[in-house]
């Protein structure tokens, strides 16, 4: 195969979460999105102060360390700690603004689950999100996306086609992945109950949790 000399900007996936702790459900679904959309890398962005939920149990530094351990042998992932350097609530739109400043010409793909996407209209400055990046709506096999009427209309209007591959933002890309029924809440609960969460999360992450006594009470 002849390689072109003109280097295309990398396509970047953006996967935010509390990662309290990161587990194989996160990593596997992010990887499948990258494979299906041909993304060059995925940035895992731990949230400092999530606006929509209770605060994490592990500190920001512990969650960051767990992410670094989780991806240390995977070239497709990058840990991005930009939200931990901002004061106040972590709004996704601010994260996208900051990524767009750094990655001016790169196609950006914000990855969200169907639950989060259904509530998109409650997000801070939600209409600006798609001006800054694409949105990837991730569902499980066989899952129906049921949206409020106003959002359904907006969703249909922004649906991507193959011709939109070169755009750096502005489209919605539905993707179906094998979602593993793993949650960070269940992992924290099993640790508190002295049951091993082995095989639900990377070994190196579990070792750190055990060494530090995290989630034990
Ligand atoms: P918690 O149980 O503490 O609420 P969580 O496991 O849902 O945590 P988060 O860090 O809050 O994880 O989630 C980050 C992102 O990962 C969210 O978009 C969420 O929808 C997605 N996610 C969480 N669990 C899975 C899973 N098993 N498969 C695919 N995506 C997941």
C-alpha cells in the first residue's frame, strides 16, 4: 500500500466519566467505538466535580492514577486530566472548548451513552456541544433509543452519513457496542462487602485499590 505524504489530523474520541474506579465496561466500549469509527485515539477524561451526580469516593489523584494503570499497555488510550485543573463544576462544553483550542483541525467525537444523550437538553449550553465536536451515541445491541420529541427531531437532523467523515464536528454517529454489565457502583459495593471484583477491572487497578484500602468502608 502506498502511503500518502499528507498527514491527516488524528481523529480523537472523548470519553468522560468519574472513573471511580475505571473498569472493563468503560474500556471495552470505548475501544469498540474507536474500532467502528476508525478513531486514532480516545482520551479518557476524569471529571473533577460532576454536575449531574454525587461526588466520587476516590480522590481525583487516585482516579487519575487508576486510569494511568488501566491503560499502560494500550496505545489507543490517552489519559487527559484537563478537568482536574479547572475550578468549579465540570461542564462538558468547557472541556470541548479547551480541546478545540488544542486540536484545531482534528475531528473530535464526544462519546455518550443513550441515557446521557436522552437528557442532553439539560446539559449546560447543550446546543454548543455539536458545534465543537461530533456526538457518538452508544447503545447496547437491541436497545431502542427513546428520545423526547424535541430531541428526536434534532437527532434526526444531525444524523451522520459516510460523506460526513471529513467533518471535524457537527454530526451524530450512533454506534452499537457489546456493553458489559459492569458498574463502578457494584465494584465499590463488592469491595465494601469483602467480595473480590477480580476480572471486572484491570488487575493493576485492583492491586492499587487493595494496597490503598480504597472503597473498603
Ligand atoms: P457509577 O456506577 O459510579 O455511576 P459508572 O460505572 O457508571 O459509575 P462512570 O465513570 O460514571 O461509570 O461512567 C463514565 C461513562 O461510562 C458514562 O458515559 C457511562 O455511561 C459509561 N459506562 C459506565 N459503565 C459502562 C459499561 N458497563 N459499559 C459501557 N459504558 C459504560
